[in-house]
C-alpha cells in the first residue's frame, strides 16, 4: 500500500471518528436539553433559577386590596383572588387588577380548584362559580342558609344548606349549574362536606349521638345514586373540615385527630399529635398539612400523605398565624417571620413579618403577603 493510499485511509478513519463523536455530542446535548426541560416544567428543582429569571431586577411594591379576613382570599391560577363588598377580584403579582365581577358579599368565603373559583356567603344564600378568567359559569340562590360549600377539580360544586322540613340538605351541581345529586338529612345536622376531584363521590359530616354522647360520622355517597354508600364513625369529636386528597381517599379534620379513609368507608389511619393542639391545616393534591401548638412552646409542622402517613416533620419557635400550601410549596406565617418550605419541609426562604395577617404561597414558591388592606409579593432568594 502506497503512502498516499495509507494517508487517504487514515483521513477516512478520522472523518468517521469525527462524525461518530459529533453524533454522540448531539445526542448528549439533546438528552441534557430534555432533562432540563423536564426539571423546568415538571419538578421544583429549578424553581430558584426560574424565580431569578422571572423576577430579577423587578420591584414589587405593596398594592391596595380589600380582604375582610384570610378566608376571603385564595390563590387561583397564581393570581390573588379576593371576595368582599366589591365582589370577586383577581390581582396579578404586580398588583394589576385582572378582573372584578359579581355582587357584593357581606360575609364571604372563597375557594379554588383547577380552573374554577367558588365564592359564597357564610350563613347567606348566594353562591357563584367563576373560571380563573372571571367569567361566571353559574350562580345560585339557595333556599336555605349555606353551611359549607366546595368545588372539585372537575368544576362540580357541592353545597350544604339548612333544610325546609329536614335538618339539612346536601346538593351537587355540575360546572354548568345542573343539579346532579340531592340528599335531605331528616334527623341529623350536616356541617362539613367534600367532593372528590372527579365529582363522583360526596362526603358529608353528620352530627348526632351515640349512647347519649355527641358523635360525628362521615356519610359517603356516589353522586350517581341516591343510596348512601357507607357511613363511618369519626368518634366523639367535632369535625371542622373534610377534603378528598385523591379521587377515592379523604381526610376529616377533627378537634383531636385527623382521620384518613376511603370513599367506601374503610378507615386507613388516624393521626394525632399527643404533645400539641391543632392550630391550622391545609390540603393539596395527595397531601394534608397541619400545624400544632406544642405544650412545650413553639409549633410543629406535619405533612401527611393520602394514607395518613407522615411525610415530613419540623418544629419552629413561634405559634403559626397562617398556613398555606400550593403545588410543591408550603408557607408558614408567624408573628415574627414568614417561612417558605418545599414539601419535604426544607426551608427555601424566610423574611421578617412586616405586619402581615396572612401569606398565600404560589406554585413557584413566591407568596402573596396580606395586611387588612394591602398585599405585596415575597420572593425567596
């Protein structure tokens, strides 16, 4: 083989090797980009970088809002939504008014799920369902006073009211306002309700007696049937609230314990903190968050999964004024400071409480901090 032929052969080998490494490099870059895309869109791992990119160099001044109390404000679509005498209002992070709709509410409660916002008067008769753009889906004037109401991810709504000729009435409506289910409680009062994310199951808490003592019981229904599916005793405690953590599992929050059970009435677990008393709670998809005032002083934060198993536990040195959960983040407001945690209770940021009464965390870890008449966005570092 001549020198010229050998040289050509070497050049061909080098070209093939170069092309091979180029292919490897392209594949590596593509994998890296896909990984970054996944981490950016599907996890909170890059949220600190996202906050830096999104908010760097921007100043968020306090803006005026009308918020009667913490129960009259909610985060929906990462906007601050409030209900007051002005109606239902939504604000962007910079304080820009996105929409204001509806009639005034004297004693309002506001809740959100999916792309829906539910607002009603506590003890009143007015209820409205909006989308996160401010468009009304339906409104309802109930026959009796409203005890409780909830909205599901599907947009279905359940409402408990006083009854006419019965103790209480539980109803479920579609997102367009069509009545899907109705139950009249003849002998027991109903004080709390929960609707599964898909709208297939309804749970209500009934107040009654067992062996001449006060007792609570969860009444469970499939919303396509008038027959009660199951009933579960929740012991001799007042139930404050109920919520589905997934399509078939729910949590009842009582004065002495949190109880986790299935929609068929199967009790999964009961959680109680022996050295503390419940001071605040919130629900997210598959998670229940609770704060306890400890007998030794300070507070305990607990995250529980849908089965009632402890996911994370942390203690802080001050009583909790307000608790909020959204996506992968939890915010805890005390008289001293605001703390933002991820769902492993790893501290992501903290700042001094500047006279805030509530702090609503958003899906990117920022939080809307509210006084009685104003709000400002807090951005963890």
